[in-house]
C-alpha cells in the first residue's frame, strides 16, 4: 500500500472523506489526489481541510472539482496558509464567491510554495476587485488559471492591476470569460508595466487579434492567445 502515489475518485458517493484522510496517513508516498463530484456530508468536509493542515511532505498536487465544502470551505482555504508542500491546487466548480476570495487570498500571501492555482469554473466575477488589496497575493505563483470565472470588461482592469508588478506569474488563463475589445487598452497598459508574463490565454472571449494588433507592440501581441 505504501507504494501507491495517487488517488482519483469520481462520483464515489458519500462518506469517503474520512477514508481519504486515513489513506494519506497510512500511505506517505501519496503525491497527488483528484476528487471529482463527490457528495460529502457536512461533517465529513473538515477531513478535506485537514489534508492541507497536516502537511504531508510528498503530497504535491490536489485537484478538487464539483465538491461543495459548505461551512468548511473557509477552513479548507485557510489550511493553505500553513501548507509547505502543495505545489499545484485546482479548485474548479467549488462555488468560490465574494465571501471566500479574501480568505483564499490571505492564505496565498502566506504560502511561498504553491506554484499553480486553478480556480476556473467559479462565479468569481467582481470578487477579483479584492486582488488589488495587496500586490503580494500572487508573489510565488507561476500559473494562475481563471477560465470561465465571469471576468468581464468591468473587472479585468483590477485583475491585471494586481499583476502589474508581479515577477513570478508567467501564465494567466482567462479563456471563456466575457472580455471584449473594449478592454484592449487595458492590456496595452498592463504590458507597459509587466514584462515578466509569458502567455495570456483569451480564447472564447470577444476580444480578437485583429482589433488589438494595431495598438499593441508585437512583442506583447505574441504573448496573447486570441481568436482571430
């Protein structure tokens, strides 16, 4: 059993959270856990939070999707603050909303180990305004994925402003949002301030390469993955 290095559970039913936590304790070689669409009882969700708090040295990747931690969501997010080993965290379809984003950001600021954060498929929208409260939230991330997060022309400026002076984030994914050509000047201003980012994905938005190519430098245009 100690040679097992990953756990993947899909639609596995209820009351598995405690078993997952126990499995981690018994199998120190676990490196990755993927949990998708699991129906946890409310009293079981704390066990998922404990996964981060317990700091298992070999455990590097945690991917959650379609799991609702209810009242224990913030407990889980706060666990990231003290975790020293998770390098990749995916929280897709976790119903992350305005009240949860400050908790997540506060934990990120205190975590220097996480490199990849995927919070795609959450109704974040205007909650990105919290990103500007402190420019150190993403100081250690290399990749930030926010596909399908209700990002629009009304809030893209605050998202990019939070990354203007960032030197660590190399990849920003914003596919399938609501960004239009009305925001093209915001991207021009961003690239004037940030020369560290390597790629911004903007597929399935309403901003196109033809419209922005006339006002943006070629060295910045090649960093943007756009529809024609």
